[in-house]
């Protein structure tokens, strides 16, 4: 059987369900972090990798989603079932408004305007004490209620007996799995192909009658929507929502993940999230100077593996396949 | 209507902030104008300038005149650092995508600011004002420290010197030519690679100087680099990326908006400057005094 035929995505997802059973509480925590960031990074890749729009303010939508879910669940007592999609919808709406202006600009100006909007979001979260808790953020976001699982457990005993954080991890797995599947469908659709065409040659796309700006805006909204979903999950996971979710350094972090994993492949950014978070956990136990290591990794990446892990693996794979034919 | 002396004091403090921002943003704008790269690490150069000034003052003491030595020494050290980074690393990314260049400068932010933490820890460091300038003037009922007045005079002086170099010297002509058309300049026999290194050196010098000079006014702490770089971005975007007088104007506007914003909408003054940045980008992406990129 060809290796590329194996459905890696679903297999990895399935394996991830066993983390709480096999690993400790700590591993579940790390895995949950990875799962959420994987969605965040993949959403960014729709813009950067597929459409060729370098956003330096993607954290804005992550932050908006986190605050939306956090506010709805903590202050309004709305159930997770509503608060979670609301994160995506609100972030998507903001992306629609901001994106409307951003896609009118090109290259560096586009990056600057996304940055400006993200800083606006950050400034509002940072200062609007009554609603967002200001600098102190909003601690103690409640977990979704898992009481209904007790009833399920009477029928299916293997469902019961986990911690609330484990149940939340399963929830994240399912929701991120669905989101990634949707994103994959989107980028593989004719619409997604058109995004790639725009990345390769926007002028040409314009000539064949494509409304480039409208496509770019759609990509922007989709990316914002899924970043918002990731933010909504992250706020609960993090047990609190803080203004630095939307600060520009968060936008760079997720860009690094995307680049590390490889922007040319769909699962690259998710892989980048996995590698970066795992490395972080490993290195933090030896040294507090993680940013130094991260910066060094980034420099090596930029100079030696500009295609990221995904790009390097794909190149190796192609080489390995070509060899028997040549021999 | 607020008390006029208060308004005056507020606008002076805005002007002082503007001069610092100009020092930092002018380097950023210079690099963008010539190399078409947004240098995130520029804020880190500024922070390192402050730390270096602190360190040199620790070594040589606070006697009269020593602060100036420290400021110049710090700026020179940062200039050398900037030159080395350009020469050995950054140069190899010129042909690549903008994203790679941006992320490289961000990698520098991570590496250099952590290095600063290794050397100087996370405690805030402060430098005392130079003994020549510890007093203050009373102007229109407002207290203006001598040091602030010095900064207010230094900003325009540097702007004029900068303008003179760019407009009236051979090196300045080359820099302007490189901004317009790198290849033609190279074909005419100018060493463009060397020129780029010098642009980086000058820009880093200005960033380092800004940091060294702000050390007596604000505490030097980790994280000041990531804060200041977005402020500098706002300034260069408002004025026009790569436009020299635009940067000056942008710094003045930023300083006044921030200091009067604090007066009237204390909570949303930060918001207002970013909103201004977004508005400029939407209406005139190339800034108030800039020219559209081709």
C-alpha cells in the first residue's frame, strides 16, 4: 500500500483520543494545547500559504473568539454549545469588517493594516475594564457542563471515569477534527484552488474574470472564523482570557508555527504546532530562555529549511520515489 | 477648558515623546526606504542601547560628561551590532519573500531580547540624568526639566543633520538612488552591498542612541522593545514608510495624539493612535508625506 494513501489525519486524531488513558495529566494538557494551536495555525495558513496574504495580525481573531466565548459563558451564562460557534461567528464578522479594508492593500501595507487592527483589538481588550477585565484579563472561565456524560456512561461504561479536563480535551479533539476537515474541504474545493491561483498570479486571475478582492476577503473571513473557534477553545482551556491573546507577538508565534510546519502542505501548520509546543515543554525544563532557542530555530529554518518540516519531508519523499525509477 | 499651563505641559511632554519616537522611527524608516524591509528588531536595538548605556555608566561612573560618553558608546556598539547582523545574516535574505525577512527580524527580537535578559536580568535598570541637565525651567507655569528641553532641541538637530546627509552628500545621493533602483545603481559601479550595510549601521546607531537617551527618563525593562516597535510602526505608517520628513511629522502627531488623548479619553489614548494608523492606511496607504510604492 502506498504511504500517501493512508488517511494520516483521521489516524492521528484517533490516536490522540488515547492520550489521557495512556499518558499522564501533563501529556493531556500538552496535547490539548497542541490541538487548539493546530487549528489556529491551519486557519492562518489559509491566508498565508494558500492565498499568499501575509497577515501580521491573525491573533486579533483568536483574541476576539476567546473573549466572545469567555464573556458569553462567564458573564452571560450561555452554554458552550452556543458560545463556541459564537466565537467563530463574531471573529468572522470582525474579519469581514477589517478584511474589507485590508484586502484593498498589497503586501507590506496589507501586513501593516492587519497589525494595526490587531493592535486596536488588543488596546480595547487591554483598557475596557468593565467588559474585558482590562489588563488583568478574565480569569475562571467555566468548563462546559459534562453532566450529560454521566447518563451516557450508564449505557457505555468506557465513557465514564475521566477528569473534566480530559472531557474537555475530547471535546476539543472532536471540534478541531471537524474544523480541520471543513478547512481541508474548503482548500480542496474549486474556491480553494482559485485562492491558490490568486497567490500564484493575481493579475492573471483578474484577467480571467475573477473578483480577486472578493476571494481574498472570503479567505480572510474563513481564516478569521476558524481562528476565532480556536480562540474560543483556548480561553476555556487556559482557564482565562487575557489581552495578550491579541498582542502582535502572538501573531508572530502562530506565523512561526505555520512556517516551521511548512506552508505548502495542509497538515504542515498543525505539525508545526505539535513540534513547537512539544519542544517548548522539553526545553522549559532545562532553561528559561525559550525565546532564545525559538529565535535560533527560526533563523536555522529560514536559512536552511525555508519550506519547513512539511516542505523538507515532501522533498525527501519525492526524491525517494524518483530513485527506483532512475535505477 | 483645562488650565493653559496644564495644556502647555501636556504638549511639551507629547513633544518630548515625539522626539524619542522620531529617533527610533527614523532608523526604521531609513531601512524600509532603502531595503524595503520592516525591521522588527529595531525596537530591540533601542532596548539594547538603553542597557548598554546603563552598563557603561556602571563602569565609568556618573561624573560630569560621562553620560554622553555612555550614550555615544552605546549607540556605537549597537551600530556595530546592526552592521554585523546585516553583513553576515540579513544580506542572504534579500532575494527571498517578505515574510521570511519579517520573520528573520522577529527571530532577532527573540534572540537579542533574551540575550539582554541573560546579561541584565529582569529587574528594571535606571540611569540617572547627566549632572549638567538635572535642573528644570519654569515656563508658563509648567515645569520643564532641562533634560527634556535638550531632547526637544536634539530631535530637530538630528533631523536636520539627517536631511543634510541625505540631500547634500555623495553618500546620501547613493542612499536615495538605492531606494529608487538598486540594480541600476550597482550597474553604475556603486558598491550596493556595502551601502546596505552602512544604511543598517546608521539606522542601528539612531535606534541605539534613542534607547541610550531615554534611559534617564524611563526605566529600562525587558519588553520595552516589543512595545516601542509598534509605536514606531505607527509613526512611520502615519508619516509614510520611507519618507524622512513624514517620519518627523508622524512622530509629532503621535506624541500630541497620545498626550492629549490621555487628557480627554484617558482610557482610549492607545486605541486612538492605532485607529489613526488604520485610518491612514485605509485612506492613504503610503502615508501623509510618502509616495506610493511602485
